[in-house]
């Protein structure tokens, strides 16, 4: 073998050794990569175990939310996506034009529902849409006062991409029946109707049907039902002889049922309900006003004085919705709604509701959209809202839920089942949300539900504390509606009409009695006069001429007398 052959052999062996070494190195690197990947997975699994937030990869969820909430036209900004930390570029919002598809704000007490309501109301009003909301605890009144900034607030708003500014929203204050500082809001019994009144009185189906008959009678008899006195007097009238006769062709009315209704009305009045019914009746179009600068006016129904009358409060809100539906013309779909109505403590409305009442609510919610009115129900869990109503709520803002009891755990599962499919483990997420965070899904501008988004909500621009009482009183005094609603009036209604009718019947009866007495007295006097006249009349003289018979009888009598006397004297001798 030559030297050249040896060199080639050595080179081949060296190349082979190099290939084997490279293969071993590649295998070692592959093994290292596998170990590193396994380590990363272990770390990720450990992190997930420490903070269970089941979500897709950060880049994936961000892109999904950015695409799902990219709407055309004006939108109400809710906040920023949370993916471990807030993602300012992934904003969650609601199309303004879709607010008349209604919505739900739910969550346990203290989770931030009222502030969410305030955030929504501020932005809706800023876009020229009036807002109506009930303020049960008085917390929402801060919307009329500019907010105060602090480092903690600004740090939060910057983290979600909110350019926070202190802003006061134009606000009008109302109060049920004038209990409180707001403008008095009143309704007539006629306007309230038998269905709503039966709900607030707690009547059963039979009693509700009977109350409907009473309203029907009063309408046909032209007896306006303005306040509770009117209804009580009509019920009392219908239990009398005349009323029973008038109702005979309508099926009649049970005295026992009337008694139940009257007792419930008395208890209702003792709670102060007399002040809620009367005139001037509220004209709901007054809730559709805008300020001179074009912003919508927020109408706040201040109801701290009726917290112990939840049925009346919730039913009164339903009455306002019914009036809106009755009074407003059709508008169809528009760029923005005419009014957004926030129905707080909505569970009170549905508790112990009759089938007729639920049907009324469902129909109103379904059809009022065409009148340009959006409704947001505010309550603790979606389970509080009947399924027929819940199915019509296009936007959902769900704050934290607590599952500390079996019933709460069941409510949590029911809530999760109402959401669209999502990569979140909602049972875990909904119990771990922080204050001011919510799970959000809305109806897009194309009418489809948006992706479910864990959202850190914006901060209100108005004050988070209630507006001082003196400022509220000053706003009420300066309101242009004070002259219209400030003073109660008492028109002629069923009570006065029935009272006047009763007075007329009493007067007519008294007149008839008087006439009968006068007639009897006249007859008595006439008889007495006749008797006196007979006593004073001269006696009729006897005739001196005697008939032959009389003369014969007289002569015979005298002869007999003489004979008797003679015989008497003869015996004595």
C-alpha cells in the first residue's frame, strides 16, 4: 500500500468519525431540547395550578378579541381584555346601535355592578342618548358630580388604555310619589292597570281576574280610577244592591274576593302607596330629553325611601316601560336608541309573578325594541331572569359569582350554561374575577354574539360617591319640570262621582219621603176639617105633621096609659 492510499484511508476514517460525532451531538441536542420543552411544560403546568386561568395563548386570545370587537360606527367602551394582565390594545365595547337589543348586568353584591351601570350611562348620555335608571341606594347620583382623580385611579385607567377625565353628566332627579328629594313621579290606577296592580298586591289568579272585571266595569261606567280611594269606592259600590245588579250580566263578583282585595288595598295604603297614585301622571316622554350641549339627560329615580316596598318599586318600573311602549311611535332600527332603561334589582320584578304578568313583561321586552328603547336588567345572577326574557338580552356583563352554598353552585353552573362556547373555564373564572372585572359578550353590529372576553372595566368619570343632598335639592328646584309635577291635583274621579250619586240618591229619597209625609199630613188635616165641619153644622128640624100611623100609635099609647092608671087606683081602694 502506498503512502497516498494510507492518507485516503485515514481521511475516510476521520470523516466517518466526524459524522458519528455530529450524529451523537445532534442526538444530544435533541434530547436537551426535549428536556427543555418538558421543563417549560412543567413550569407552565405549575403556574396554571397556582393561578387557574384557562385561556388560549396570549397572542391568540388578543387577536380573537381585537377582531371580534372591531365594530363599524360608534361603540360604548367597556374596558380592556385581561390575559394575566390588562391588554390595552384589545378593547371590549358594545355597538351603540345594538343597545336596543337589551342587556344584562349581573354579579354578587359588592362586585361593581353599580359602577358598571355608571360607566355605561355616562358614555350613552355622552353620545346624545337619554338614560333612565333607578338609584336604590343613592350611589348612582354621583354621575352628576365630576369625579376626583388619585394615583390609584390613574394607574388603573392607564393600564387599560383609558384616557380618564373628570366629567359631570346632566342629571334630573325623580322620586316615587315625592318620597325623597326628586320630582314626584305619580301614576293613576287606570294607567297602572289590573295586571300590574295584582302583582303588587300579591293576588292569586282568581282575584286578579275579578280585579280585571272591576276595571272593565269602571271603564264602561265612566268612573275614572285615579287613586286608591277611587278603587276602594268602586269595590264597595259593587258589593251593594245596585252594584250587584249592574254586574249581573258580567258574571258577578264574589263578596269574599272583594273583601280580600279591599284588605290588601288597606295594607298597601298603610305602606304609603297613597302617595304614589294620583295626578299629574308622569309623561314618559319627559325622560327622552337632551341637554343644550346635545348630551342625553340621565333621569335618576331616587328610591331610598321605598327600599322596604320592593314589589311596588319593581312593578312601578314595569309600569313605566309599559307606558313607553304605549306612547312611543315605531322607529325600527336606527344608529342609536331613543332611550336606554336600566332596570335595577330586576329579580324583584319576577319573584312570585303570575303567568299573565310574565307574559306582559316578555311581550314588552320583545316589542319595545322597535320603539327605540333598550333595557338593561341589573341583578345578581342570570337565573333571576326568566328564560324567555333572558333569550332576548343581546349583551351580557357578568361580574364575580360566589359558590359558597349548594344553591349558589347550582346558580353558577346555570350561568355558565347560558354563555356561548368559549376556551375559558367559566366556572373557575367567574369565581376568581376581581372587583371591577367581568366576563363580557355582546351582540356585534352584524347581529352575532362576540367572543367571551375577561374584561377589566373602565372607571366612571363622575364621582364614585353620592352627590351631596343640597346639590340634588338645588337641581330639583331649578328643574323646568317642577311646575308640571311639583303639586298634586285631585280631579273629579270615581270617588267623587259615586259620592255625588249617593248624595243625589239620598236627596231624592229625602224629597220623596217629604212628599209622602206632606200628602199624609194633608189627608189627615182634611179629615180633621171634615169632622169639625160636621160638628158645627145645625141639626135638622123635625116635621110637626104626623103620619096616620104615628097618630094611631100615639093614641093607642095614651089610651093604654090611661087604662093602666085607672086599674092601679082601683086596686088601692
